[in-house]
């Protein structure tokens, strides 16, 4: 890469950034620690329910299909784990849930033995590409997993298994995303992963993004290297060291073959994808970061563009026709106050320059799609890489936009040398070797394509993975079937309103914002009714949601880089409400996940954070800026940086507001923005402030979480202050090493806190002195957001990879210090209504309906306990249970024991206890007492 420039940038950055990438040994210790923590957790019996959604799915990393039975395949999701189907995608089963990670870069299966290999850590190098923990291997169809090495690889791109020797495996490793490291390149094992040999290494900034072998000869392989560096403020996805290599000895040694052979070389060489047809014929998809020649794209209209103003003089500007200038201003969304006459006056007196009109439009979202590089291009060799030739003459506009680093996959039909498929924003195919292309994206196929399997035995049979899940085609992409059964949504944010049957809202990566009733049934019944329980209310990358509690049809939400709307769900009207800088002022910087906050004191008041804090007093119709720049000022780069990431106003006082930024600043105002105080100087510096939360229980209290993910620093940073942030206490305590995304107080018990990390969810019963891990039906997945619904006492968990989960907190909220000191405590038990259907089957084809109640209780140690059920003084039944230390629940089927029935009838001589259809005697109506030792509680059968 640009070595001198990089050296200077490193020197400059070193003075500002002290973060150190977390070592693999710390990661390993952390994984071991969490495993033990889960076994002894006081909340391991708290069960979570996945509440979907499934319809929009999530980002696919790879697919592996059984060549002898293509109705069986595996699909790996970027952060949603590994799923298996043996019925052509009708249903899927997750098989990675018992592993320490859900983050996948690539998968490979030896179908003869059933051995599954998972390379962890996504390959796409995006802002939410989570690191992995090396190579995982299963020899029992995913029941158990063994980590077989490469722990410091972070991101694995490709796995190749020798078809004739399942112990011989080649792995392409991209390496760390945000830092340099040595464990990258190509690694080979010949003993099933017991030992690894690094057979290709370029340098600590360059990894391997793709490896492929000739279908008829495993000895012949091609590999693509990729030099890339991501920072929070910049992504550099090209460099001199991006190239193509070849091996003729099954990956034991490699030769660089791209130089002086017709394939691009130099600093502009970006990500490369490979498709091997045979030993000599290979296609290479290149994300060219070389600039397009000036003048190549001729202007086809006389209309003004922003480029015209970048070099226009004031004299020439004043000569523009008002009609022409007004057309530009209106078409580009300039505020009403900016029209030809007054803008010309501003230029005439020197208030603004013509170039300011271009700057006014150049926000981060516009730049994301502003393509000035060559972009996607396809090369082909027919002589084993001795020479390469570009297959097409025109630009492949629209395939990559400006972010080709996010794609890079190409496939060839092994029955047709000229049949190739290119994956980008759309998916396109060529039947003439890449000379011409047609799109095979369709109305039920999501954009942004990541994986494709082309049936080697049947042309036209395709399995496509994209940011919206999985699609299947049997006619070469003319028509597709959607296979979105798994709940693998990648949520950024989650919210619940305050209705009795409350609704859940959430914003997802590349899948917009969705809403549903919290108790919606997540199954296939909607395919019969035609109405999915989840409703889409916003496109793009869905972001935060706030709902007006006075009128819950008024919803504030939006998409990336601060593009927010006020939605009236009753009328269907959407009003765009992003604050806009004035002409001539530096454009506001908005984070990818721009924060918003609706004031609890007045629901007309909305806050929105850019690099400054903005406040609206009328639901976003007008804005006032109530701060200066509350960040370090941003950095030069192609990613918006120096932006606010979190806003929280105290429920105790209007105008007591905390904000956090992506560059480590936390500021507070106690007078609605009249003046601000930085309160983060005594915290670790330069880290992303993932949350700053004003306490609901104490006015002076505030919580902050910091996140070092963008430095490959996975340290757990959680802090609490009881004096408005003047002093801070570290409360990360015993949480295993993992970046923190969110902290939330419980709505009722001030001692209870919830924390979501990149590897799971935790609870503290003592304000962070110690933590317990959740994990019952909740895998080790990134938790981006949590929300406590105070009326229903539910916890909603927004995961970035496994959609939404819910559990009830009512009993946990009662685990006070007093309860925790007891030997045993029985919580309130729900009453139940007597039914004549108890023990009865609905039909001869179904099992009898068996009633049951949950008896929740706390035990201060692991021990065997007896749960006795009494009617008055008569013990009608008893349950023996092995209790864990912490929260437990016993399931009681509301039946008599034999002795219990005799004793009850003896004490109640008029009782008429009839046997149910399933030969069980059920308890009659009445009040019952449950006793566990000295602890007791009651329930009633009504």
C-alpha cells in the first residue's frame, strides 16, 4: 500500500490512539471463561423465545450443497450461524448454536464423511463484519464443534477440501480487519487440522480473499491476495500487494502470476474473486479502484450538476439563468430559502462560493453511491495465468457502486465455459464469456449478493445468498423461490411502544425497519393468509425508532447517515426531517447509526445527533442546533467520523442531556444546551461510545459503554457515575472479553442492569459488581440493542444475526438483595382456568392436551429439592427436581398423585374426582399452596 503515506498516518495516529488489538490468547481465555460462566449462571434457566422476523432474513456468507443430493445443503450467515436443510430449504435447523460464535466467513463439507468445516469471521470487510475465532470442525453433523486453530486469523475467506483426501485442507485467511497481524495468507493441513503450515504470506496488511482449485485436479490452484485496511474513519481496499497467485502442488508453494500478464497492477488493485473452469481457464472479477479517465463519461444533458460548481467562478455563477439554477436547486432538495435570486446575492456579497453548492450535497450517504472509479471488471485467462484479457469493453456500471470491497464473488458454469455469474448489488450473468451481461435479479430477490452455488451437473440450477437471505432457481435466474425460514435478521436497534398489546420495532442491516405485535405467531400460517405479521415501514439500512406515547401511530425512524422521517401510520404520510446545514456552512457529519431521542418531558421535542446536537420543538418540522461540535472534529477519510452515537435525556430533568461520540467524547448539558461539559477525560480515550444512558432511578447517575471493535480491541468497557460523570467507576467486572454495544437499566429494580456484547447478553443484580450470562435458547451472538417494556415486564433483545428474542422479567425484577440472601424463594405463580379439555385429544390423530403450570423459584445453591403442592393441609402431589443455584422453574401438570388423591377424597368426602380421557386425575377448582422447604406461594384453579 502507499507505504510513506501510511507511515506518516501511523505516526500521527499513534499520538491519538493507544488501543492495542486483543491477543488470541486473551480471546481463548475469554471463550473458556464464558463457557464456565454459562454452566454456573444464576439465570441459565431463564428461557428466551425467538420472535422473528424471518421474512427479510439476513446476510449470507456461503452455501455448501450435497452434489449427490442437492436438496441437502448448508447455509452460513455472516453473523447468524450455520443452518442445515435436507428438504430443499423448506425448513432449516441451526447447528452452530452450541459453539462460541455465530460469525462465518466460509464453510466446506466433506460429503463422504459428513465432516463440516467452518471458517469463522466474515470476509466482506464491512462496518459490521465481525471477527471470528479461527477454524471450527465437526465430525458429528454439528452436534459438537472443535476449534482446530488459526485463532488469530479473525476473518477467513475460503476453505478447500481435497476430494480424494479429507484430511488435506487449504484455508485462505484475510486477517484482522482493523489492525495488522501475521496470521494471514494461505494455510494448509494434511492431518485434519491438527497442525497447520503457512504456505503463502505477503505481509501483515495483505491477506487472501479467495482460493479455488481446478475441478479435475486439486494440485492446480489459484489464489487472490487483497491488501486492505479499515479504520473507523476510512477504508482503503486496494494496493500493490493485491494480486493473483498459482500453485501446482496443492497449495504447498505459490507463484505470483498477475504481473506483466495483462492483469491490472499497482495501487488501484482492489478485491479479486476467482472462478476456475479447468486447469488453464480462469475468470477473475476485479474491483478496480483506479480512477476513470476524465472526459470518458460525456455529459448528456444541459442541466446543471454539482460537478459544475466545483470549479465555477463567481462571475460565471452570476451569469447563470435563474430558471436553470432554480431547477438545480429544486431537483437536489435545497431548502426553500435557497432559490436563484437569494443564492446569487449570497455569492455576490461573498457569503458563499459556488463550490459550496456542491459541498452542500456531499453528505456521507451520497458519497456512498458516488462512483468515480472503474469498479467491477472481469478478466480471463485460457493459458493458466500466463496472460489475462479483459472480457468486456464497457463499464459495468451499477454492479459495485463505490463499495466493491463488499462483494467480489464470481462463478462459472462447469458445463459451459462461457456461462459466468457476477455478484454485486445486482446479480448478472453472461453466456458469451463476459462480453455482454443480463441481470437475473428479480422482484423477490434482495440486492447485494454474497454467495452462489451453480449445480455442476445441471445448468440453470442456482442457489443464491444475499443480504436478504437465500433464493433458489431452476431456470438460470429467470425465476426464484425465496427460502427465508431462519430468523437471522441483523438488528441495529429495537424499540417497543407502550400499548397494552405492545408492538416491537426494529432497524436492520440493509433490510429497513419493521414492526409487529410482540406476540405475533412466527410460523408459515401467514403464507395462507397472505399477511406476514411483520410490516416494513422503512427501507435502506434501518436505524433507531422512537414512538410518540400520546399517539402511537406517530413513529420516528429512518435509514443510514441520519436520514430520518416522521411517519404517520394512520394516514401513511412520511415527512423527511433531517436537520440541514446552511449554505456555506460545513456539512453536518452523521453517523451510519445516527442517534435520535424523543423527550419524555414533551413528546413534541425530538433530539437528533450529527457532529452537533439538534433539537426540534415541533416533531422535526424545524430544528435548532443546541451545541457546537461535540466531537474531536472528524478525520480525513471516506467514512463519516467525528459524529454523535448516543443521546440520553434524564427523565428527572428536562434539558439534562448526555451525548457520546464515535471518537470517544462524552458531554453533558444541564441547561438544554446552554453550555456543555466534557466528562470523558478520565475514561479510556478515542473509543467509540456505544451508549451513554441517564439513569431512570437516580438523577445524578449515568452509565457509559465504550467499544474498541474498530481497533480490534475487544476489551469490555462499562462505566457508571453517580455524580453526572465527574468521576467514573469501572463495572465491567467478570464479563468475558468482548466489545460492548449496549447497557440498559431495569425499569423497576435499580440494582439490575443488562449488557449486550458482541458475544452475548448479561445481567447484573448488584449494579455491575458481578454479572451473570444469559444463554437458554439465546446463542453466542452479537447483541446490538435491548429494550425493557415496563408494562409487560418483557426484555426485547435485538441481535445482529439472529433477529429478536423476548423473555419476561417479572420474577428477575423481584430478585432483590433480600431474596438473594434466602435459601429458597418461591415467586408468584400464575392462576389457571379449569377446562373440560384437560386430558382430552382434539382428534384420534393428536395426543391428549395436558395442562401445566410453571412454578418459579430461587435457590441459593445447587441441590435436590421437593416441590410440595397442598390443598389446605392435604398434600395432593409432589415433584422432585434438581435445582440449580439461581433461578429455577418446576413444571407441574396439575394432577393428583395416587396418595394425594386418596388423602384429598378422605378430607373432602363430597368431592367427585373423575378420571380424564388420558387416565389422569386432575385437581379440581380451588386454591393451592406450593411449598419448597420454608418458602411458599399460592395459585388458584378457577
